[in-house]
């Protein structure tokens, strides 16, 4: 059996057992998490489970035949930061003091040689490394806000790093990394929803510090390139960094302290939007695994391809973040009414347009870089002369074309066919202009035609996908209406344009206290179809069966051209089951659901 496999199994077994003992110890000494308004948990849970992670990993690492000097330094720094976290768990340390100790730990390991070799300037590399260590340490501390979340994502990130070590043939680093993954999984046995123990700051600070430090060591000379130093760690850690950045930005916009606790994390918003806690956590596991897979894939696509993959995933996370920011949590005010945006006043409009233009600029860069890397493979790179010469010309032509069609002014979550047509026109104009300008100023190399064609496909697709995905996320994350005695289950008669509009409006306006269960439509071609994710049960003949089965209390007519005889028949069928019939009307003043007397 391989040494790293044995280390992982040993760590898992010891961690699972030690966490159980730590849970018992927490109860005995009274270190228990009490429910608070600014915390997610609603139960009293033992808090010293993080010690189980440390014990499991320590035992497994002690059995390894060799450890690198860098890893010994990292283990020492991680143990120190875990001790700081334990003191905080026992005596509640002020945030400023805890941050000071984090900087101290990061400075110590950096002084002992644990740092990125990124810029070629040692002093700058030291500063970057300290910031990286402190940022990731706090990111995992903030990420520990839901059962199983921090430990699971740490296990996924550690697994990705383990795969990279094995691909490099670096068995010395693979052993401790496998021990780390095993310790996280052993703890997760007790921490996955519903959690029976929490890791506390002793565990979360340790996870973040160790993973951050692991990014700086272990690469072989052949693999220690800008790719492995910069892109790979960023990609692996993108999910915890995303949550930290999201919380920071949202709290700043709301005028609240970044350091205060709260139920406003990305995971909390997914649950508020209707996802179960277990599924929300698994969703973040999947996102973290996708990020890790991208990090591993970047090894074979070169720097340009790796940056393109990282940028694409980061943009996807950004769009997800924008959608999640609209999910109301606690007593939070709507984002549009935040303190900073109110102070900006009319300038907020220009800020939104500038942000949209900025995203479009990134997409222009991403599309051209991806097209270049896809067609030229390993020959493509940031040092490629043709790429560097053509890039500013392409940026200018594409951004001018997008500005000409005012694509930066559209509200993305309301994107429709007119907006998509404008995107196609702008992208086409930008591509034609780019080809003409490059041909005139530089001349066209042999590979120019395929690159420009693929660039047009990529840019058009990404501009459309970015807008449509934000709209899709906004609809998916609609707050569910929790059914109670005051909520009516309704059927919509008419699965046409008015019916679709009505279903959308009911979902948007929770104050209507209605839940749409489906459609009734006399058009036989729509029978057993799905519209807006809702079933079309069939024609009026099936009305009684549907009402009885689904306990429908109201039928809303959403068909302007319904014949009088059909409407009378519909009302009589509903009267048989004592179900009210109302009509949906749209006027210049808005929409209304009106009750009519037959």
C-alpha cells in the first residue's frame, strides 16, 4: 500500500475517533455553541471538534518516513494558529488580537522560507505570501458557517492538491496532504448535517492556514512556473475566496461591519431561497470540485488557456454572487437601497453601467484568449507576438461596437430577444472591424481566419450566456412561498402568454399569497407539457380530478379570448368543488386578479 494512502486511512480513522472524544470533552468542560441571532445554528453544539482534526493529522504525519523542511515549517505555523483558535474558543479573543496573531504566524513561516516565488522581488513575494496566508485563514474561518461546509470544502481542495502532487511525482508532499484530507473527512463524519460537533476556530483557522501554506510548497522544478504559483492556487481556493469577498462587499454596501457575525453568507442565502441545508452544502462541494478540476486541467493547456479557464469560472461565480445578493436575509434592506448606493444617488447608474462595461471587457479578453489558446494549443501564450500586437486593436474594436449598440445599458436579469439580437449585431460588427483593423495595421497571419471565427462564436455566446444565466439565477432563487392557512393553491386556465405572465407575477409577488400548481388549457397540443416548470394537466375535462388531487382553492382565467360558453362551463365545474374563479387582467396601470360574478 502506498505511503500516502496509508496516511489518509490512518488520519481518517484517528480523526473520527478523536472527534468523538473531543465532542464528549466539550460537553464536560462546557465549551458549547449557544444559539445566537447572528449565527446560523439553532442548537447547542460542542465546539472542540477541530482538535480531532489536529490529532488525526498529527498521528498520521508522525508515521511518515520523511517530511520536507517547508512542510515542517508549515506544520509548526498551522499548530500555532490552531492554538490561537483554541484560546479564542475558550476565552473569546477580540478580532483585532486574533488578526494580529494570524499576521504573526504568517510572518514567522515566511521568514523561515515558506513563500511564493512569483514576482522575482523577494520583498514583494513576502508581502504577497503573508496576505495570501492571512486571507485564506480568515476565509475558512468565515466559511465555517454551516454544518459540514468548511471541512468538506477543505477536503475537496486538499484532494485537488494531492492529485497535483501525485502528477508531479512528489510523494513526500503527498503523504501529509493525504493525512490532511483524511482528517477532514474523519471530522466530517460528525459534522455533516445535522452536525453533532463544531470545529471551532481551532479547526477553521488550522484548515485555512494549512491549505494556504500548502500552495507555496511542493512543486518540482519543472512544474514551478507562473501557472502553478499563481493560477492553480487561486482556482483551487476560489470558492472560499468567493464567499469571503461576497460577504465583505455586501456588508460594506449595507454599511455594516465586516467583522460582525451574520446569516448573510452565500450558503445562508441558498437556504433562504428554498434549498435545503444539506443540498446547499453539497452545491458548494460541487463548485469546489469544479474549481479543483479546472486547476488540474490548467497543467495541460498553458498559461493562456489556464487564465481563460480561471477567468471563465470566476465570472460564473460573480454572476452567481450578483444573483445571491438579491436574496433577502435577516432584516436586510434590498441591495438597491443600501447605504452606499443611496449616497451615490444618480452616480449609482453610471457605476452599474461601468461595471457592465468592465465585465464585457473581461469577456472580450476571455473570448480572444480562449480562441487563440484553443487553436494554437501549447504554442499560445502571453508572450506570443501576434497575440500581444492584435489584442489592443481587438479590445478597441469590440468595445466600440458594444458601446455603439449600448449593450452596457441593459438590465441583465430582464434580458429578452431584443437584447440578444443587439449582442449578435455588436459582436458581428466588432469582429468585422477587428479583422479590418488588424489586416490594415499588422497584416493577417495564416491562422487569423479560424481564430477570428472562433473568437466571434465565443464572445457572442458568452455575452448572451452571462445575461441569461443571471436571469435564470434570479428566477431559481425566488423566495419560495411557504404554504400555510392563508396561502391558496391555484390553477391557471390558459397556458399562453397571459398565463405565463401570471405565473411569473405570482412568483414575483409573494404578498399575493398564492402558489401556482399548474395550468389547464383546452389546446390538446399542450397536454402533459411543462410551461415555466409547471405542468399542463390537460383540458377542462380533467379539472375536477386536478382540483381534488391537489387541493386547489382558486382557478384564475388568463385567456383574453375565452368563449362565453367555455367560461360558463369552467365556472360550473369549479362551483361543484366550491372553488372560486377569478380573472387576470393586464392594463397600462399594471395587472390585477379580479373576482367576477357569473
